[in-house]
C-alpha cells in the first residue's frame, strides 16, 4: 500500500482517504489568524485609491477577497465609521480592521455530536458511520464532520494527527471505521494498513450481473479531464489498486438486473470500489459520479457499505473483528431488488 507521509515528525504516519484510499494532506500547525483589531494610519500618497486595494498592501497576510468580506461585513471602519469596499481614501484616515475567523480556521474545533460508536477502549474507537457524515474537514465542509465530533468526545485527540483518523469513507458510504486514541496506536494501525493485514469487506449493489467472482487489478489516478473523479489510468502518477469481488445474490430494480457483491480491498485508493466496478461495466446503484445518470435516481447515494472490519488490536495484539448490518435504506433497496437470503455474507 503506497502511503505518503504527513508532517507529523513521524515518517510512518500517513493519511488514508475515501473508501480506505490513500492520499496526502497539506498539514498545518493548527494556529489561528490574529484576531486583535489592527489600527492603521493612512499616508497622503495613498489618497485616490480604493480602500480594499490599500488594505491588501498594508496587511498582506490576508487575501484581498477576505479583506473585502470583512469590509462588507462591517468589520472595517474608516475614521470610526463603517467602511465600504469601493471607498476612495483621502490618505489621512485611520482604519481599524477587526480580523474574523474564516470557516476553515474553525475546522478543527470540537463539536458535540451523537457519535455512532460500535466499540471503544483505551486505544481505539470503531465507528459505524452513517450516510451523509463527512469524515474530515475540507472545502464546503468545514464543520459538522466526524473529526469535529471526535475532538469533543475525546479532547486528547487534539494531540494525535488527524484526531486519530487513519482511513476514511466517502460522505455517502456507510459502515465501519477505526479511529486511534494515541500516536502509538495510530502508528501501529498505519503499519497494518501498509502490510495489507487490515480486513475491509464491503457490500455493494451494482447494475448488471458480473461473473461469480473475480479480481480487478488496475491502477487508479485522477481523471484527466475531471478533477473530482478518479479513473483507471496508466499514467505514471496512478497508484496500484486491487479489488476482489464475489457475487452473493442477484435481483432486479425497475426491470434491470442488479447484483449484490462482497468486495475486499487489497489496496485503498480514492473511490476504489466505485472506480473498479465501473471500469468493468458494473457501476454501483445510485452512484451519480461514476454510474449512468439516468439510473442514479433509483437510490440517492452509492449503494456501498463497509460491513466488516478486522485488525490486530494495537494494545492487546489480539485479532479483532466487527460487523455492521446494512443501514435501513440499503437493506430496503436490496429487498426491493428481490434479494432476501443473505446467510452467506
């Protein structure tokens, strides 16, 4: 498993992303921008210029767009009066800027959350993640993430990189995730991921009827034209990816054949199961990103659930395994497809 290091001072630590996939993050030191008012005295040579342009030179630590937001929000005064972005300055005014935290600056704040904890001990937590819960803050989701909830539940996780998160599930993928409570436990779990000894089994409902079992071994990289998507790729930047699948049952949705698969990850790449199954002609039901648009309305999310997780406990060194039943929406979908006998899962 190809793992890129993050800036933690420990070269073994890495980030795992969507559906157990791996990628790098830009790290930050958790510092927040200065929030004390900044008082500036404009000089005569600045006369005749727009206020936002003047401020972008005087306080270059903030972007011009952020300064404009603060002006529009009433957080900048000119000689004691609320300023306007397009105001032309005379060149002898006093300007007071009151910096405001942007949403991304609050991304690592603890937030109370009803965490779906399946198991917890001194070293790890196992989460049964519901659909709709984003794991880690990112553009468009700077709050309300699993990371925010973890920091509230275990404040000490503020001292562990990524609040102990070692792998992720997509926002709309459900199921099991492990979170570590210490740097030592995190390092151990990452080593297990590298050694491919962590068992991660998924249930996926796909369109069509693939053979009874098989293996997709195809490198995955960014789509050449759509940066949101991943794709099977032969580009030098693509990373090796292997997915094993087994057909458990077949049925029909809206008169079209579907199959319930058990997928086992040998590697973990962004959207790996979704990309691999689409690449061999069996996209996931409900997958608006990789499936056929006219079929996406059948289910409001990709029909994918991480139902089994097995690992060696980082403290006791015992082999542990957890299972999470299908969430109600996915179970109802499988029933709609006429699939009811799942004893072999």
